[in-house]
């Protein structure tokens, strides 16, 4: 077992944050995998040298952030990317009548590349670092409405191939978790307007230069470690982007 520990007691009631950070460090180190039960609160409190109350507050925050999940009578488990809950947590494109649908995903392009300065800055890697770049087309209700340009660091995804990506049996974030031990727990998204490229024109059935909704997403694993840059272009003729509702539950 890892011997990750925390610092001496902190002032101002922040001790639980150090415990939370230590648990995240253990998760990052792969001590507990997705779907596994973490040790009991008593064992963790002893390990970190804190009270049960302090330990529980740290776990409460991790559960609220969907990193851990409590199962009554069974214990606390590391969250898994379950199809419904996690897919609609991160996928926000719906038809204007409010209907949510799972997209049919087609891999359009896949290649190895070197990170440009902008891509390197977004991913937190060196300029020129090896990356994988791939393009997905997503069809909703039988029509392609979204093109995703995705870049991931090769260092996080050793052995990734076009065949593995094309033949993955589940969602992309499930694939990251099952194939590479990477659990996406948070994303930042910025929305703007982009113009259709020739590829997007052909895939989406719009004119080159036509305005499209552009969504730039950075995906993070534990400790806000960047694992993916994704730039999506959406034909909003029949679809729209739904953000978080204040006080709402984005897991729906």
C-alpha cells in the first residue's frame, strides 16, 4: 500500500482539505481504481492522523464532486464512467424540443503529431511534445450535427492506435478509464462562434465559412491534470447547447 501522508495539522479548519488532497494523490497514483471500494473511514482516519469527522468532511466533498460515491451498507467507491450519468454530464447538445439522444460516433481522422505552442499551453506539455489528434463526427437523430477535434498527450495514452479508438466498445471517457486508467472528473468549456472548414462543410452539409457554434473544452483528471483538449463545431440549425442550471443536477 502507498504511504502517502499529509502535513501536520493546519489552522483555520483546513485540515480536511489536506486529507482531500492526500486522497486525490492516492487516486492519481492508482492506489484505488474506478469501481473499487476505498478503505474504511476508520482506517483512513488512522492513516492520515485525523478525526473521523475531518476525514468524513473530505470524503463528503469528493462525493459531491462525483469523484467518490457512497453505497449504503457497502462503503465508499471510486466513481466509474457510467453510460447515462457521466455521458449526459459532459454532453450538452440537445434538439431544440429538449430531446436528449446518444450520438452515433464516426472516427473521421486519426494521426500522431507534435504539439503547437497553443496546444502545448492548453495541455500543459512542452511545445513539440508528441500528441494524438483525432476527429469524430457525431450524428443525432440520423444526421451529423457535430464535429470534434480532439488532442491528447501521447504520454498519457501510450499505445493508443486508430484501431483501438475505432473499435472502442463504449463512450470515449469510458475508453480513457478502462484502457488507460484516466478518469475525467471535471471539464472547463468556453463557447464562441467558429467558421466551417472544408472538412466540417462536407461532414455537416453547410457551406465553407458558415458560422458554427464552437465549444472549446479542457478535460481534467485528479488534481486538475489536463488530459484532453477538444474543440467541437456544432450545426445549430436544429440543436442547441444547454449549460448548467443554477442549483440543477448536471448528472441527469
